[in-house]
């Protein structure tokens, strides 16, 4: 997007220290600069190699800090696998509106690295340690019993929730989702994730963030379902959803809170049908 990432610029040489606007000085002219030289000098496969290298580095340093020789062996074994994943991702998930080498820019390359890191899971079949959830040491498990607050936002009264109202941040989406949850025979109870302190950690552009899904739903089959009502896709959407799937996998490996699942609903009117298909 040229509005956020310029594709060309004008430069002019400057000699000595100058005061005032550059336009008042004569001499050297403006020189246009764009990315054509970058496109000619960099091959897309080189960028895929760099992305795979960053993913492997993050994976090995997180799992084996300080073990130099073992880390080198692990990187040698991991790199071909990660490179194949990175190449498949670029080929199937990236739309190049300008040039294939655009993904070499940090804003895009780091996004791909973050998404792949969130999606890659340990190989349990080969004895690798499974994911476990990261819990708040002072309050590892929260309850709807602790939710008590006032709000000026619109609210809807509930029947199947332990919390007497659902806080609505939009004009219709939460209301429609709530109606489907109340009407579904597969839903035992539910709660809007507002002041429940269910925060799922994830990283984007090498920066830590937290993701707060919309609803927690207890199904008749005993599964606790994390429901995200999502219409417009943002640049962080995929990272959030990958982190939620990773977190659900960790909670299921932990096993102390039963089985969990994650559902993304693009149309709240179809939420009841989607829950029925899960059950």
C-alpha cells in the first residue's frame, strides 16, 4: 500500500550544512529512487530462505537455549522442513500486487515469520514436549463469579449465562450471536469474554500482544468452545486465530479443564448451525 509503504522517493545530494527549505537551494537536482534495483538483485527464493532461517532460529533458541552443538544439529534438521512450509505459504497464501520480492520488506517478512511460528507445533509422536498453557501464577483459573462491573455500553439480558447481561460493542453482531447461543439446544451456558481475563498471548512484528476472544461457550457434549465473531479481516487476524488454536491445543494437552475448541464465525446468523455441526 503506497499510502503506508512508499514505493518511490526523490533524493537530492546536499553539500555542507543548509538552513531552510530544500527547495530554495540550487545546484544538485532531484534523483528518483525506487525498488527496481532491489527487484533485480534479490531472488524470491532468497527471501524464502531468510524467512525459514528466522523461523528456525526462533524455534531452536526457544527450546534449547545455550546448547550450541545440539542447536546447530537441530537447525540442520529443521531447516529443510521449515523452508518447505515457508515456500508453500508464499505460493498459496500471498497475493503479489506489485512484485514477488515485496515480501522481503520487513513489514511483510516479519508477519510471515510470526504466522508460521504460531502455526508450527511440536511433533508429539516423536517425543517432543507438547504445548502447555501459560497461566497467571496468582490467578491461574478465573470464574464468571468474579465478574462484576458497570458499563455505559448497550447491554442485552441473558438466560443461559451466569452473567446477567451481554455487553455489546457493535450495533448488531453481539446481539445476533447472543440470540443464536440462547436458542441453540447444544449450548448449556455461555459468557461474553468481558472482564473474564481470558487473554491469549501472541506475537506480531516481533512484538508481544494479547488476544481477547468474544465468547466462551459450554456445549452439551462437555466441550468449552472459544467463539470469535469476525467480519472484517485485519492484518493481525491470522496471528490471533493461530494463537487461539495453539492455546486450545495447549489447554487440551494440560487436561485439567476438559476439552476445548475454537470457532471463527463470519456470520452471527449462522452461529447456531455451526455449533450444531461441531456437536
